[in-house]
């Protein structure tokens, strides 16, 4: 699947006037994710990097945990489906027990209760960033948002070092954009302990859980976190930074990871 936008004739109104213009709207498609030919979920997403999305969703939801268990991914554009094949001993069957509706755009789907991650803890390995780095990476992420600039209808997530953006993904859903990052890192074996996530969307509990499961200790957003997200961040050891805009930001947990400067 290729990144998709379609053109529509619209009526633009301004101070009592109306004109016909051509506008670009982002494509939204259903993606069926299959694990060893068994349907797991259908996600509404942008039709880009769907291989990463399929793998990332399975990793984030606990179906797939070891990289060497992954055999391959096949995308069938005609069926809007992604087929992930893993070794028979690589499927975590207990994950099928319960599904939760999340706060994601368009009713996201999760197979984990937030209360089930209380035992998860991100190791503090000394990774630190300055305030100026945080704001600079947010500005870089905003400049990367090509789909948002053209359509205004997607969220962006960036995987960053203190000096640069390594990966940037966009999607109509914040969770999908994050899972595309997760999938790429899982497929390529990218280490994450010395990385941070920068997102243009709000920070909900599911995003914190994804970061914590990856061992990522710093999550930055230009928007706000939820109360549950901050609760989970305190339990799991994730530094949450919100409202990173212009020259300011808020730190909601573990401020010691953020240095002055």
C-alpha cells in the first residue's frame, strides 16, 4: 500500500464569501491483521508502512516477543490485509483472553488492561537530555509532518536520539503511528534504551504502556497527558513531558532525566 491522499472539490467559506477549491484529504482504510492465518484485529489506518504497523501492533500487544520468532510479513493490497507468520512456539496464546477498547482515534483496540503492567519498570541507565534538545526535536518532528501539513488529519511520532530523528511515522491514529515505529525497530533490531519518543498527539495510557514495554524512558508530546497516563508513568519509570511548544514544556514524572539548558 502507498501513502494515499485524494482530491475533493470543497467550498471554502470566509467572512460571508464562498469559493470552490480543490482540497487534499488523507486516505483512511481498514487493515486486517492476521497472525499465522488467524485474524487478530482490523485497524483503521493510513495506507503507509502497513508491514511495520502489523508487526508493531503484535509486538505492542504481546503476541510477538522474540525477533527470531518472526518468519515474514505479506501484505495483500486487494484485501487490505497483512499476514504475519511466526514460528509456532512464538505466539503468546494468553494474549487472546481479553480485548479492551482504548481512547485511540476511531476506537483503538488493545488486548491489555492498563492495571496488568504495574510490574513493568523501565531501567534508568543514565540517559539524559536537556530542555533545549527536547524543544529542538519537537520542532524537527513538526517539520517532518508532511501529511499533516497537507491534510491536517494525522498524528506524528518520532524515534529520536539527543541529536537527531531516526524514524518518523504518521497515521490517523496515535497508536498506529507509534506501532509503526515499534514494528520497524523490531524488524531491524534497533536498540531503544538510549532513545526517546516525540509525538504530536496527546499522551494516553496506551502510549505510556507501549513506551514502557519497549524500555523507552522519555516520552515527549506537544499536547497533554491523561491522569491515568501519568499514574502509569510513575509506576513504570517513564518520564512524561507535555506541552512542548515554543520555549516551554511541563515535566509530569521523573524530572531527573531532563537537564537544564
